[in-house]
C-alpha cells in the first residue's frame, strides 16, 4: 500500500534584522509654536472650598492695591488705573476640541487661535485686583508618571486659585504658573522630552494638587525625565 501523505510543514521565513525598520517618528515641532491654555476641570471639593474663601474675603476689609494692579479675571486684563471700566470676563474654561477653540461659558467657536485670545468676555462682575509684585514665588513638591498614551505632571499645592493660574502648552513645551495659598506662586517652564497633543490634554484642580494630563502625540515611552 502507498505510504500516507505527509502533512505540509510550515516554513519559517526569517527576515534579516538589517531589513527590519522601526516605525517612523514624528518630526519634532518648533518650540516657538503658539502656547495654548489647557481646558480645566475643578473638583467639587475645591469648588466648595473656594466658595467659602470668597465669602470670607467679602467680610474682610479690602486691602490697598497700587495702580499697577491687574484684574485677574480671564479676559478682562484691566489695570487698577482703569477701575472705572467694567470687568467683562469669561467665568468658564477654555475648550479646544477637533480644531475648534472656545470658552465653555459663551461657546463662540473659532479655528483661529489669535481670534480666540481676543474674544470679549461674556459676563460682567467686579474686578479681582492683585499687584504683580505681591506674588511670592515658592517651590512645590511635584512629580510625574506616564502610561502608553499619556504623561501626567502633578504639583502638590493647597488652596489653589484656578482663575488666577496659567497653564499653557504647545506640542513640545509647557508653562505653568499656579497661584495658591496666600498669593504664593509656583512656576515651571520647561521643554518636553516628547511630543503632546494640546487639544486632547487638560488640567484638573483639586484641594491638594494640580494635575496636568498631557496626551502623547505618538505612543512611545518617554525617557526617565519628561522634560529636557
């Protein structure tokens, strides 16, 4: 009788290591690209604390401020010498989504970043004065960690004033100015080790910390330090 047919054997094909190419990396953007303010989220516990602090400030005697004092409300920018002018500001947060830029309070959408920056406020209120030279620059404990698609930068500070904080990014740079406590300021301006997507990043304010969640533009591991 004829011998049974042998099953087809799998043939292993080996590609020389010299022909294996790593995936192409993104071209690193310029550090001079426009800095974008990140959307913010305020935790309910911090919002409750801020409401209580506001009530206490209303009861306290108003301190003298100089004519150089600047209104700290977003979109106002009036100096104390212009205190007769109304405070027209944005009570909401900046939103960047699918190429559109707008404030959460008035939702006047635009694709032009410069047009977004000069959008007039949508609410009238009292000025929030602060002398630029009265801020005390201090150091805060901070750390960072990463996942496959995100880098998180955390600053530990209590009684943060979100409406006075400035947190901006472009794809390769971060600028942070956190105002907390008794007019204390933590500043952190660095070049990033990787590339991020500012429109998919955000800032979360809570009672004891501020977390900047930066979405990676390419899902690769960053080096042992997230800034250069």
